[in-house]
């Protein structure tokens, strides 16, 4: 595993723990060159998923990309990384249970929105503003007003 600080290709595992649902392993590592510490996760990938974008381009599903998009939406909210990992785990499990190799990007977006609505309304609005591609403030206001009505 390459060190994110100095680029050294070796690292030592200092601690390993399974996740709560035993779907991944969290490893704390230390670089022997710069002594930097970092965390890695190992996941079981039961099948290769392909994401079909709106323009019909097909790309491999990337768990890390999903994580980053949720992290961006959460921004500086008071939500820990374990919660984000749990959301990503649940979404990946839902996608794998579909028994399909190709998944529409819109379906993934809807799953993210479902989870963020439960976790944090602000993160939900942030994600929705990018996912639904609001073109004006009125679009955003209508969407936010629909949330209040649905409540």
C-alpha cells in the first residue's frame, strides 16, 4: 500500500478491525520511511458493476467516487466518517442485490438521496442541488419547499 504522504510503496499494518456488519476490514498502517499513519479499508467485491450515465456512457462503478460525492454533500456537517462508510456500504449492498451488472447513475443518485434525507437534511439539499442540476434559485426554492410540504 503506497503511503499518501511520501509515496513509499511499503507500509506496516498496526491494527486491523472488521466493520460492524463484517463487510469490510479497517486497517491502520504506518509508513516505515516517514512514520505517517493512515487508514485503509478492504471490501468484498462480489461482482463488477457498470454505471450507465445519462449520456449512455458506461464506466466501472467506483466505491471511492460514491464516498467522495457523499463527503462533498456532507461538507462541514457534524457527521463522522463511520456513518459515511455505513451509508456507502448500504448503497453498495443494495446495488449488488439487484442482480444486475449495469446500473443507471440516476438509480444510484436516488439511493444516495434516500440515505441523506434520513441522516442530514442540509447534506440532502446539497446533494440534490448537484444531482438534480438546478438551473436557478427558483428551482432550488421549489425543491426545498416540497421538502417542507412532505414533512
